[in-house]
C-alpha cells in the first residue's frame, strides 16, 4: 500500500456491542439506503460485524488527498462518500460513553472510503470443561484471537462547492 499521502492512522480492536461498532462524530450529507453493512444513526457511522472473536480489526486513516487506489486485499465491501463533515476527533464510541482508537482530523469536509473484508479462520477443536472447577482464571488474561473481520476507513479532505 502506498503511504506517501498518509498523514496519520490508528489501529484498534473494538469490542462489539450487539454486533456493531459505532464511530463518530461524523455528519453525513448523503445517507446510505438499503445497506445491511453500515448505518448512519445521527452523527455517527455504525458498522455491522459478525466477528466471532468479538474484537474485529479497525484501521482509520487520514490522507492528505484521495488515495490513488484501493489497498490490496480481497475486500468484500466497499463504499465511498463525498462530503462527510468532521468537527472533532473521530473515535470508536462505546455504548458506555467511552471513546477509544481516536484519530484527530482537522475540522472540515472529507471523502470517506469504507472497506471491509472477512477471513474465514480454521476451526479449532476446543475442549469444553465438564465442571466449573475446570475453569482456568489465566484464560481471562489470554491474548485476543485473530480477528475474522478487518475494517478500513480512509478520510481525505474535499472541497464542497457552495450553492449559488
């Protein structure tokens, strides 16, 4: 992937709540219709996820201009919006009021490309404990499983002509 126009980026593994990831604040001038992958409730973007790990990979990028090409990978979903407005740092919004994975963008209008891909991970046979005393407390601190889903959000500045 060419990064010559990449200004900044952040990577995060947000915890899913009701199979969704909310990102904002982002004001959309055009709202998606009949799209089962994304929604735009109020001033945020809601991504629908089915990642079995509960923690998909999310990368947010700020480019100085429109990215010249789509990053290589087998993207299952791709959508571009022109004229989204940003007036505060963009972040994952938790249903509990927390913000994380924050990316500071200068206030203004942006183009936004949303990319999504899903990787089918090999099934692993997991032994299910028969009794509660088989529970291992060290499992609570275990590292996250590999994500099944990868999201990429790319922002770049755009000029929106004023109506005459």
